[in-house]
């Protein structure tokens, strides 16, 4: 089948130059109803990607700038006393949007970070005993600076596990960076972006992704990969069942973007690193990175016949 997502990718790649794999992962994350964590140095285009996705998918957009003094009420909202009515009324916070950009999330305290836990997992927030539904779709793109930088608070495992993917954008190719230096940055091209999908179409695409076929032997392949992480001496602990569900959902979305209604082993391999890297903690003290260890694990795990 022809993928309706190809025009979306073309638009986004005009804004975020030379990062087609990361852009595709971001789109896959949205189609799989996940949330995206982008870690990188300031000025790499993390915010630009979030704004571009909101525009192309036609989603309501709110940006929350996380700082050391931000409070949970600044994120989810609060009950405010109305003098005329002599009652408290709930005033929704910026989290009540279809696409929320949580900018520099690890500059906020753990208490403020936790305000997103219920929202990301259950698509609702609870304030003083009352529960409020969040929009559908609800997609969080969080950016964070490397944890070695001053003024950052590492995200707890419970928060990291709410993200389907963690990606890095990295430095652009020198030739593409020269284009940026000429003034042709992603932000200057943002005004030319068109909204290509309406809300009903996006929901329909997400439903189609969820119904894609995953054969028994591919489910066993996912299980073999998960068990390999649990048995590996390289990691402090293995992947959880929720991580397995995330990998399957992401593989379905990757296959859909590639124009197929069935999943291949290659789809699982393409999304596995982004799905697993923030959920696994390396116990090695050598220079081997977590990503390299995960890639080795993929290479060493055969696909069931």
C-alpha cells in the first residue's frame, strides 16, 4: 500500500535538514501513540522539530519551558477562586493541548517533572481529587540537555519509561550546516509548512497502525530480544513488559510508514534502539556506549524461523 505519511516526511525534512531517520522516528512515535524524548545540546533543532510536527499534523501546540522554579500547577492547571461566583473553578494548564513541547524537562525539579506522569500514561490529570481528560491525540515531545550540564536533574526511571523513544539529533552535516549559516534555517522555512492531515485522519491512521499484523514468530523475536537484555551482564536490569509493548507498537508504525500492513524483522530492528536505550542502564565502565551494547545484542539475537 502507498504510505500517506510520505508527504509529511518530505515537509518535515525541509525544516530539519539531514536528519531523515530521526524525523521518521518522531512521526512513528506519534502514529504509535507514544511520547518522544530528544536529548541533545542546545541549538540542535529539538524545538524546531516539535513546532514543525504540530504544524504539519494540524495539532494544537503548547510549549512549556521547564525551569528550576516551575510548579506542577504551572503545567497541569489549578483551581482558582472566582469572587463573583464564590466558587473555585479549574483553569487548565498548558498540558491541555494535543502536542505539548516540554522544553528542557530535566532543568525542572523531580516534583515538577512528576506532573507529567499521569498525563503521559493515562491521558488525564487529577487536581484536588477531580480528574480531567486530556485532548485526543495527546503527544508529548520532551527535550533535555545532557545530564552532565549544570542545572539538570536526571529523569527518574518511572518518567523515562513513559517515553516510547529517546533520540538524538546530533550535529548537522557540514554542507547542510553551511546552508543554515546562509540564513536558510528551519525556522525561516516554518512559515511555508502546510497542514497535511486533519484530526480525524490522524486518528484513523493511528487506528490502522494498531491493527497491523504481527506474526507469532516476530512476537517471539521481540521476546528473545527482551530476554537477552534481562540475561545480559552488561545491563543493570532488563526491559519490562511495557517496553515490549512499546517495541511492538513502534514496529507496527514503522511498517505502516513504509507502506506495509504487516511487520518484518527489520521493522523491529529499526525501532529497537530508540525504544530500549533510555530503559537500559549499562554497568560497564568502558567506553562502550549503551547504544553500542544494544546494537551488539540485536546482532547476536537470531530471528526465529
